[in-house]
């Protein structure tokens, strides 16, 4: 029994939902998102979205909670937005941006220049004595997570000193070095 799939999704103020055949479109003040779905029925009933499965087969059960979560993330995205923050830990690690171009200095011989999708807003924060922070904001949770994971993959945090690109608030598993 899916507990997540049975919960209704409330439609926030200023958000419009349109369901045609097997595509749901959500429009809000921050943007518009569409999601294709199959194996479930999505209904808009008095200010709530209900996700129902036609049978108790394994495929329908697995998609029930998935599509409910995706629709909920779409609602929150177009009304409030999603934010991911990355912290650059290491001597000489820097981040700057010009428009949608992110320039990272991560200890390699050349800087890494990354062009970001127009849906993702980027902000770099560099304060003296603190690690640089890259802040990504968008209405699409999947896109923000994918871009953040790509940036993190350039220099993953290492287990001894913790140098690298990590999410703000991420707990790293540290190892003890050689003991003399």
C-alpha cells in the first residue's frame, strides 16, 4: 500500500494545472513545467490533485508514489522554487559567474568554464576568510539537482582533508591519515 501515492497534492494560490490525456502541465509565477505519465490516473478535484492506480500490479504500485511526488515537486517548484548550495573547500578554490557562465578554479591547470541552462539562476558568494559558495536556483527540481551534481563531479570531496566541492550541510565521512 503506497502511503505517499494516496496523499492528495494541494494546489497553491496562483498555480494552474492542466491535464490532457497523459501529460500534466503546471504553470505558476516562476515558470511552467510539464510531465508525461503512464500507468496511473491523475485527477484535478476541488483544489487538489489526486493520483490513483488502476490495479495492484507491481508496475502500477511503483508508479503511484513516483508520479505523486513528481507532481508535488512541480507544484512547489513553480510557486516557491528550488535552491541548491555548493561549497568549495580548498586553498585557492574560487568561483565566479558572468551571466550564465560559471568559472571554477579547482586546482587544475586551467579553470573550468560551464554554461548553464537559462532556467537555472546562478549566484556566487565569496567572502574573505570563508569558503566560496555557488547558489543554484530554479523552478525545476530535477534540473537543479543535475547541474549541482555535475558541478560536484568536477572535484568530489576527498576523505582525508575534505577538499573539493560539497553540498552545504553535507556530512563527509573522514578517514584518519597515516599514524606515525
